[in-house]
């Protein structure tokens, strides 16, 4: 039996959004319809991931009309995983729920997620069940990706489990101690363990607009997942290398057998077989070098310790200080503390 969680008071909701001017208002209404009926203190963090449309304006209005809304604006488009990380770092609340702002993660699941949390679970994952069986490129590529990562990765990643989940405060705090630059939260969070459960749901269509996950962004996410959760590509290189080593020994034995029988004259130098071996060995070396190069690049970016995202404005830092009119209080505090302008605009990474 799971032990029950302490009584719940505050719930944080994180919604990463990128160019969602068409849907964000409708999404907010749908979310409010659900949370208005629940007896908790909600804070909704809309993380604007560098939108170039009217998204920022719309969410600023939402924040003005609804005191539960907080706006976090990133300085540019850092990507969905970075925007989620920003939200998780900033959000306060005994539990934190993340969901997409396009309506594909139905807010109607929130009461059930909270119920499961109160039943003793620390993390409530959700899993999309596809009603349609028809072929789509996105379904095919995502199916292939999940098969690959589960075959070669060292953490199980459930297909269809996107970033729609509830996390307890304790688990969020643990995740914050994992500051890796290449983030694949769908692998990092199950890796942490804790008492978790999967809640299945049927995903509706987008409320409007197009997917903001371009093919380039999907490939980046897949690479982040594979190269930060698996060393198998490096092992492929070693395995192929060993196979070629044995092939070389076989060839020596084969050639020696001609010499021992005194038939070395019949060993006509074969251009095609030589070329074949050169090409295969050359290709294998290139592929292996490529894998090593990718891992080296990942390590390079990790050691640079750049922030995962940069906040332009947030509830703790409402506007870039350069845009705020300077008050007398500011001047005197600067005189006392030294110029710590933008001190809390970058996240703490440790
Ligand atoms: N998103 C984001 N930054 C990005 C791309 C997407 O914050 O660079 C947001 C997007 O606005 C949405 C969520 O992440 O709220 C999921 O994106 P989307 O619905 O486009 O992905 P899909 O459902 O097609 O996989
Ligand atoms: Mg979507």
C-alpha cells in the first residue's frame, strides 16, 4: 500500500508556449473551467518561449485579469524542454503539473492526477492512447524513436508519455539538481525513480494552429535522448572494429594456406576485393569518428555550463531592469549592494 501524501494546499501549473496566439486564450478558459472547481490555491505559469507573435501580449492580459496567472518570458526560443525547465525552476507549489498550451493535454485529467498524488504517488505520468490507427508520419517517426531509445537506452521511456505530468515538490527539487544541458525530461524523470503511476488518456486535436515541433526540433530532441541516455553508438563502433579484426585474421590464415602449399603464384592481386575492404574499413572508421565527435560535442556543451534558458522577465523579475525607470530606491540600493543588474535573470545551475 502507498502511504498517503500530506494535505495539499498549493498547486503550480506550468504551460510552455511558443507562438500560440490562436489558442492560448481558449486553453486558459478550458483550464479555468477545471481548476475553478478544485479547492486548492493554483498558480499558472505561462512560460513564453520567445514567441514572435502576440502570445506575450495575450498572456500579459490574462495575468492582468486573473491573479493566478504568472508570466515567465524567455529571452528567445530555447525549445520546449528548456521552457519546461524554466517553469519547473520558478514554480512554487506543493505539486507541479506541466502541460502543453495547445489543448492536446486535456486539463480535465488534473483532478484525477491530484487524487492519485493524494493516494501516495510522487509522479503521475500520462500516456497518450491513439484512437486512430491510420498512418501518419509523426506517429511513425515517434514510434521508431521510442523503439530505438528503449532498445539502446538505459532508462525505459514509455511511448506516448509526453511532458504532461504531475510532480511532487520533493521530485521537482531532485530534478533541479540535474542541471544537464541536453535535456530529455521524459527520460530524466523516470530515471529518478520515486513512486509513479501512468494515467492513460485520449489526446484531442490541437485547439488551433500548427505543431510548433518542427522536424529539426524533433531530431534535436531525439538526438538529446539517444546521446545522453545511451552509450550504445560508441559500442557499435567497438563491435564492428572487433569483427573487422577477426576478418583480418581469417584473411591472414587464408593467404598463409596458399604460401604453405606453395601456391602463392595463384594469389592474383584483386583490385575489387581490396577496394571493398578499404571502403568498408574507411566507412566504419568515419562512422566511429562521427559518434565520438557527437559525444565530444555534447561534453563540450556540458562543460561550458551555459544556462539552459535565459529569463527576460518573470514574476520575481517583472521586466528587464534596463527597461524600468530607475527610482530613487533603486539608486540607493545600487549604491549599497553594487550593480547587480539582472542578478536573477539567469537560473542557478547547481
Ligand atoms: N513549444 C515551446 N517551444 C518550442 C516548441 C513548442 O514552448 O520551441 C510549446 C508549444 O507551444 C506547446 C508545447 O510546447 O504548448 C508542445 O508543442 P507542440 O504542440 O507544437 O508539439 P506537438 O504536440 O506537435 O508534439
Ligand atoms: Mg501539441
